[in-house]
């Protein structure tokens, strides 16, 4: 028979026997097929089963075996020279199955040249068992650098070695051999020079060298290494032709003098020697030339070209002249290999555009938060970030930069245009940031100016948050810094006025225009709090500065410059990262060696998340006291797991639960994903590493679509932001692979490994056939749990089927059945034909509630994705007690009952139920304590309500005891119905209420999972109202005598009278 098995919880595992020195058992049959040879642009390679494989391409195979009692057998396949096995494809084919997942064990070894793979294979080892095992899609790669492979033919063979010896089988089916095909391909591309790609030089335009302006570019000639092509030797010389032209304002410049030259030529690899490059057939009037490469050419040749025009012809666009545009095109000319094959250019047409022009500069202003202080105590040392994030309390400078107008010549050098009336302003909100030191002002070269001699500083406390122009700013009330006696923390604006040189700024006298900037650097400290990521506000922590500049430029137009810019400093607590990694585990829970991310479907994996609260250099010095003790509160890490990671298999035993709590949410989306939420319980600080998060999970025995599954982790916390300064989380993804072992399988799992209160148990049965043949009529039997069933079930009362549903690609091929016959429990394995079965859809409600087993009948268990199906059902446990459990499993019969799959390891559902209990008593002395002799009240109605208003009731017994069970964890309120208390001559008054409550309604009572919360007591006292006073003469005296007796005293309720009778 065909022995089929699955491994890991909820499925059967046929364990491989220890390795033997020599093979045992037999290959009853062995088959090798070519499954895919790919397609390419090579002639004739139009189908993935045409027997043609391109150089640089790949071909995949399928190995299939029927084995009997196999142990330590070997299979090998050797590829031709120039081919190699893709190692990851061997893993995903199932050739590295050390743990015996799905009933076989295997391992593989590759020769050093990667051409021969040898697989050691063991089946169940039972002589009575026959197994069908397939290894699908191991991939062989064809070299893209070996031209000798073209036209070669490979007829693959498989060598199998068992107890009888070795034999060889060839490929069957179509195709049965592979011919290597390909094209000779090259590419011609261009790029601008890296670095200096234009500038002033000298060129000979026919009348001797003269000043010129050039543009440079590179031309690349490559041999192809793409899947359709192969490397080759060029037939030299290699030639390209070029055409070009000049235009200005859309007008063609036919007579513009120009020149073309080669700057350099270089092979990619120095050991290949240097090629020689010349310009031939240059016609500067017709604007054409050829580039000719000769000598030694390797994988890629880079030619640097230069085209120039007279310097006197370069237009000045600042004077209104239009740019001169150069456009050129390149194309290969009759490329061939050394042995005469045409070489196809795979690149698109090559062209380029350059503009010849120069420009003079206008006055401008720039501003921005330039630098954060490394140490709070050292304000003279700064760092220069690309953007400024700061923590509350961080000093920083706001740079105000004036760049004056200037004129320049194309030969180099600048002349600054004088500017008078220079004023630089900065406004801010002092509740967010405060001025510390406004005194620093420099030129662009960093030379400090002197306050009082070169410039004056003014401050204002008026609100400048809406200032729009310099005119408005100058209308503010400004006080010279020397005269300001107030607190700088109240200042909201600062103004710098340049006064040296009669108030005219003429630059720094440098040839570098940047040296002639005029800059102010007021120093600030952030005083606002960091924004909170957890709230719903739009606060992203921005601190705004409004920067203005004013000045009169002494140019021809005597223009006035008035500029406004708004800058920001971003206040952040920190940012975070959440690196994650995953590895495949062995069946013993150890990391598989060598470590890998390629799993077989059904194997377990381990994930490690390493959350970090990071503090990058843009914040300042992490060792500064400003940051050392900062705590980042409410660090939360989430990890969304794909549906093929089973939530019932999650194992958190490696998690430090003193530092992390965790929650599990299943089925968070239509794809069936699971979200894990981890909350940090310690103090997260910048330079204290957070403990890593580790957990294990078992992959489903159904491989995910495409064989890839991705986890998505994120970290968030109060004041924690992504580096892009937008509120949100910091996310990472990690990709692993799961391939489908070639077996048929049935699997049991539960999405409710723990049920609380009156929750129901949810079970899932999944099945598929990924063998290459149908398993014909197949039955899977699921005997429902019952107390003492031998699988571990320990439960009080019945286990009741509430509902069941089937999901299948072809519902007409699958039928769900049930039986109510207890006899199925004595012979639970499939096919269980000894009892009567009825269709679930036709069953009555009573039959469903009395079901003892479910059976899945598949009329034709065909292979492939359409074979996948799922049964989901719900079980109620109305009388189960805390600490009890139910265990369930499934068995199967395939091939019309000829192939049996025994019951797998049971899947447990634990019952966690909590209790609230207490007593109700007659508190006769009203002291709120149960005293000796005080009776208990029977028959009182007690109600327990949860936070959602759901209630449960109980009635006190003869000892006044109430007990409400089947509760989930959470907070509850307990109350007593005073109307239900026993009858009394008086009125019941509450004297004691549980959990600090009053009037018979308790305070909040916290109930932990699986606990009994006792002593939630209630006291009541019966009060009889006082009788009205009666006259002590006549009838009144006689009545008292009748009530109390002569000279006596009597108690009525709780009132006492004593009266002398005359």
C-alpha cells in the first residue's frame, strides 16, 4: 500500500530509522522528467517544453520514486560542464528533510564544481509499506559566459542505488534532452562624466589652440551577460557612428566651430590591457564622426569623449542670450564576433543633450536650522545634519544666510554687487523654543564679525507668528540687545542690522561667491514637549521659525530685496528600528544547520525581533546628560504573521516575559493573518538595549502561494517617530520560503488553544494531495472528544457539536457526514464504515447536537491546488470546569481504503474558567462582620455582571453561599436582589457589600484567568420601625399590661421599652 504521513502537531509522522552503512529496501520504480526549459529570444526557443535552454538560463526537473522499505538509498544526477545546480532549488524540492517531515528523510551533497547532486533517501523503512516520493523542480543553471556551450545537447540521466545495487534511468516524456541555444549580444550606452563634465579648456578649431568650453560624456561598449546571450571575442576594430548638431532658440547653427576628441579609453579589468580608440571620418561641418575601438577589449570598454565650442561663442543667459544646445546620436556599425557571428545591440538608441551657457547670480536669502549642539555645555562645537531633529532641552542654531548678487565670467571669478540696508530677522514662539545667545554673525568663510562695530542685534517680545514681510517686521517694537533687561526666554524675534562700511555689504573679497555670504547664528533651546505618537492630534513636533531678509542692491535697477522663508526644527523623542530574522528549526526545536530560510511546509521556524530605540547623530551627542536618563514610554512591537504560520502552534517559551507581555489576535484580515502585540514592561532608554523578542511557530503543511511567506513587524512608542518626521510606526518585513513536500496530507489544528468563560472550541481539519497521482475515494474521520477518550480528554459533561462547515474548490466532490453512534469510539480510525453515517446537510438539529464523529468523504482526491479543502467546526462544553481539556485528532483512508493514515498527535484545547463566590448573612448586630451565631440567608438572588453588561445569576444555599462559574477573566460587579431575601418582620438593610461597594452592589472585582475569587460577601440586618408612644393612663396602660406583662419588659423587633406599672 501507499504509506502517506504528515509530521508535527495534529498529524502523523513516520520516523526514519537510524542511518545504515549500506542501502536497504528497493526503488520499485524511478522516473526523471524535464519540467521546464524556459523561453528566450534565441531562434526556436519559444516554449518552455521545446528542449531548448538558453545560455544564462535554467532548466528544472522532476524525480519520482515508488519505494519499498527504503533506507539510506542514494540518487544522483550529473550536469555537463558549464552547468551548475541551484542549491536553494534543491532545498525547496524537499531534498534536505532531516526531520522526516511527511514520512521520509533526505539530505543532499554537491560536488565542488556544483555539477553533481547526490541525495541520501530513507522512506518509512517498513517492508510492508510502499511510498510515492517526488522531488519537483530542482533547477540547473546554464553558464552565460561559456560560448562553447552553444549547440551542445544534454540528455539527463538519474542514477539510483538501493540494496540491489545501482542502475541508471533516462528522462522520459517530451522533451527528453536539452539543446543549449543563445544569441551573440552586446550593448552600446552612454552616461555623463562622473565629476567634471564641463568647463573651460583649449581646443584647436583649425586655426590653432584657443579658449573653449567643453562638455564630456562616456560611451560604454559591453558584451552581453543576459539570459539570452553569451560572452564572446569581438572582431576588431569595433566601430560606432555618431551624428550631432547645434541649435539656439530652435535655429540650427550649421557654421558654429566645434571639435570632438577622445579623452581616455579603459577596459573594466586592468589585466585585460588597454584598448586604443580613435576618431575617424570627422566632419565638423556635416557634424558626423566614427568612434573606432581596436586592440584588447574585455567585458566592457569605457570611452570618455569631449565636444567643445569656442569660449567666445558661449551665451550669457543673464544678459538675455539663449542657450546653445548640442544633441548627438550614436549607433553601432556591423558588430560581429571573432568567428563571424552577428552581434545584436540590445540597448535602445543612444543620444544625449548638453547646453552651453553661463549665468550671473541674483541676490538671495536662505535660512534653516543648521546645527544641533553636541554638548549643552559646549556651544561652540556643532554638527551639521541634513535635517534637524532634537529632543526637548536640546540647543540648536537657526542659520540666517544672505547671498549677495554677483557677476561672473566664464573664465572664473566673481564680483559682488554691493547691498545696503541689510537686515536679517528670525521669529518664533517662545512657548516652544527660547533664545539663548543671539550674538554670532559671520561671513561665508566663517570669519566672525564684531557686534557693535560690524552689526547690531535687536530683540522683540511681540508675536511674529504671522509676520509676512519686512515692512511689518520693522514696525515691531525693537530693543537693542545691549539695552534689553528682560528674560531672553520671553523674546519672540531677533533682528541683525549690518552697520560696518557705512552699512554697505560688499562681500568678503574672495573668488568664491559662498565666502561673501552674510550669516547670523542665533542659539536656541527647545522648551516644548515631544509629541505623543499615541494621541490622535496632528502634532508632529514642528517648531517653526519665520526668517526674513531686507536689503537694497546697488545694481542697475537699484532693486529692493524683501524675502520671507519659514523653517522648522522637528522635536522628537527618538526613532526606532525593528530588525527581524527567521530560521528553520529541526523537529527537536533546534536551529537547522546550516541556518536557512528555506523550509518544507509543515516545519517550524523561529523568529527573532530586535527592537531598538535609536538616537542618530542628528539629535546630538548621546552621552550628553540631556539624553542619558530619558525614558521612552509605551514601547509596543507588533508582528503580523501570514496565514501559513499556525496560531495554535505559537511557542513563547524563549520570550522574556518579565520584560515583554504579549497578545494574540487571529484572523485579523481576509487572508487569515495573525497579529502578535508585545508591550515592553521595563524602562526603554536610548542606550539600554531592549531584550530581543523570540518565538517559534509551525508552518502549515500547505505551502503558501508562490512558496514565500512574509512577516511584517513594527515598533511604536510615545514620542517615537519614523525618521521621515511623519507620525507612524517603523516597519520591517522578513521573507522566508516554504516548499510543498510531495505527499498527501490531512492536518488538525485549533484557533482556540485556550477557551475562557462560555467560549466554544474551534477546530480546523485541512487536507490536500500534492502527489502526482489521484488518491481516488478518500475518507477522513474525526471522532469528537469525550471524557476519558484515551487521547487526553478530561472534561465534565458532554462535548456538543454546534455547527460545521466545509470549504473546497469543488464542493460537489466533497461531502460532510456525521454519525451519532457511540460505537465509532471503539474503532475510531478511518474509514469507520462499521457505523451508519448521514449527510450533515440533511441532519436534524438533534442529530447535530448528538454527533459522535464527523467524516469527510472525497469522491476523487485528485492532485494539485484543487485538492485543498478545510473543515471548520465548533464544540460547546456547557459543564466543563476550570483546568479541564479536550484533545482531538483525525485519521484517513485513501485509495478506496487501501492506504490508511492513522490518528496523529492530538490537538489540545484547554478550559480556563473563573469563579466568583461568597455568602449572604443576617448581620444582626450590624457590625459588617460574620459573627458566631449569625445565621446565613438562603434563597437570595445574586447577579454577576461584566463590563459589557452580560450577567449570570445564582441563588444562595442553606449556608448562604452563592457561586457563579464559567466566567472569563476581567472585571465584574456583583449585586444582591434585596427583594429575594427571606421574609422578615422588619426591613432588610445592607450593612456590608463586597469590594467596597454599597447598597448591595459591589465595587469592581478583578478576576484573573482560571481563578476563584472567594469571600465576596454581603451582610443584611432586619430593622423594625419604632412604635408610636401610647398614653400611660386608661386604655393605654391596660394595653401595655397586656403586651408586656406586669412589671415586665419585652422586645418588639429591635426596640425595647421598660415601664413601671402602678
